């Protein structure tokens, strides 16, 4: 699994050539979709397909060059060298499929229907992980079968997502061969892609360089253990994005209306609720991730460092709560701080390497945390309030600080209670029962405290209840 993680991040480095295209295409689609200008939609998506042909060419060329160095890069690997070639080949094929076929799903995202693809892929990923777990549990030396599940998921995902897109938009007809012609018609796309590229660079550094640096300072085995926790965090992020997945298009439309009071009040509502969901997610990661991994894969795969678990959870917390500020920054089109992602990436890589060699894998995570705190926690809110809301940033800190203070205080108290009580988690049944009642207790208390101290959270709760009531017939009839 460590091999797959490292190779996946090498491929992620080559995917750097795409950063910005998908986002700029999605932004360009908002207006024509709203105006039902299907010709413009087809032209813009065709342009995306043409640009992705160049991306695929670059990735394939870079992959061929990279694989020439596999014998030197994996000289000390205990497994046969062909494992590396097969693994990378499967990952490369999956990437090519996403760029040549699945790019059309960008229309779903721009049309605030990304939840449809998210639900499909989340279900498929959970199923794949379960099958891979069975393979590891019942079979020995079945790595090829294990990695084949990734390829099978990619092929199935390509087919299902393409069918969903065709059924949702029967009028969608793209012709990437005319991309050069459409580029002249939409020249602003390349400029915006360049700006977004720099802003996505910081996210790339967080998601892809961390396992690479960790493999250098701690080895593939440690990277594989880290990857188990990263998979849990990925599922938690998918859950959060499923709730807030349509936020960015909605915020853009809200800002376009120009009602400043409504824009500002909605910001605090969604921010408070985002912190609530992030708090629940990080509570589970901090308190129950290690018992779950021990039960799932065995105790030898669980991370023993309390500092490492805390840093992993803090990084996830920042990542899960950054979306609201990002949505409003995108809505206000605040892309001029192109230095910020470069500084974030520089701090991320530099501090991770330095602290990694001093402290080990915990140092790598500490470097990541420092970069996120500097740019995401400190700079981005300042930039949003100064250039977007045009209000003093102290209003943000006065309104926001109580959420993490309450959340982490309650997380530490609950964790101390679990350590004192020591509920048995030696089977899946015991884990489910004990984790459930402790989690319910945490959620109820967290909700109650948030509800008392935050007017915005009370409004957000009522808004969420109204949405649920509208979608559940029994509640709708009653209310």
C-alpha cells in the first residue's frame, strides 16, 4: 500500500499540469447554464476536452521518462520491480480515462448537481475498500488482485458517470477537435486558469508531497500506515463535501445579487455549521481512528504516536473548515494573491523536510500544519474580510474563535472520558456500539453549546431543518 501511495503521488506531480483548467471551466459554465445557452456550454466543454488532450500527452510523456528511473528508485524494495510498473500502469490508465471521458461531468458540478457524482463515487470507493480488505484478510501475496480493484473501480466509475451525465444532459454534444477554434472565442479562460493554477498549488503540496517526504524520512512501511489514516480522512472529507458540495455555485449566485447583509449573514450561518460538521468528523478521527485501524488491519498498522494523531486531526480540521472562506473568495473573484499558495507550498515542503529529518514522520506533519496555519488560518480570512467584505478582520476572529475552542475542549474531555472508561472495542460489534453512544453524547453536547453561544448557528440549524423537512414527505406533511 505504501508503494501505491508513493507512485500515486508521483503521478500527482504530473497531474500538476491540469491544475486550474477544471475550476476555470466550471466558473465559465455558470452563466450559460443559468441562461440555458446550450451552444456555449457545448463549446466550453469541448474546449476543456481539447485542453485535456494536451494534459494527457504531457502526463504520458512524463510517465515514460519517470518509469526509466524505477530500477534506481526502487532498488531497495523487497517486492519484485514489476510490482512498481504494474501499479503505476494501472494508476496511469485510470488517470487517462478521467481526462478523456469523464471530463464532461464538469457540467454536473457547475450546475450544482455534483452530489450525484459524489454519491456514486463514494459508494463505489467504500465497496472497493471493503473488497480490498477481504483480499488482505483472506489471501496472501495477493497484491496484484488488490491493486486491480483500483482499476476495476476506475472503469466502472467512467461508465456510470458517463451514463449519468448523458441522462441528465441529453443535449450535451462535445467536439474536442474544435478546441483551438473555441480557445479564440473564450481567451479569458487561459488567463483565469493561470491564476487558479497558483492557488491550487498549495493544495497539491499538501495532498501529494507529504507522502513523498514521509517515504524519504520514514520509509514505505510508515507511509503505508499513514495512508490508512489518510483514507479515513478522505472518507470524512467526502461526507463533508456531500453536505456542502453545492456551496461554491450557490455563494457565487448570492454575491451576484448584491445584497450585502444577506451575503454576510449567510457566511456566518454556513461557517458555524461547517465548524459543527468538522468538529464531529475530527472527534471521530482523534478518538476512534486508531481503534478502528487496529480492528480493521491489525494493531501493527495503527499509529502509536499521540502527537502524530493530534497533528493528523488538526490538519484535517483546517482542511474541512477552509471551504467556506474559499467559496466566498472565489465568489468575490479574489485571485490576486498568487504569492500565497507559493508561500504555502514552500513552507509545506521546506518545513516538512527539515522537521521530518529532525522529528521523523511527526515532523513532516508538523511542517504541513505550520504551512496551513500561516496561509489558510491567518492570511485567507484577512484577505477575504479586507478585500471581499471590506470589514475589519477582527470581526472574523471575534465571531469564529469560539467554535474551535469549544470543539477541541470537548474533544479532549471526551477522549479523557474514553481513556478512563476504556470501553471494549475488540470486535466490530463492540466498536460500533461503544463508538456510537460516545459519539451521540459528543454530538448532542456540541450541538447544544453551539446553539446557545451562536445566533448564526441557530439560524443555520433552522435552515438545515427546513431543507430536511422539504425532502422527507412525512415531516413535510406535519410541518
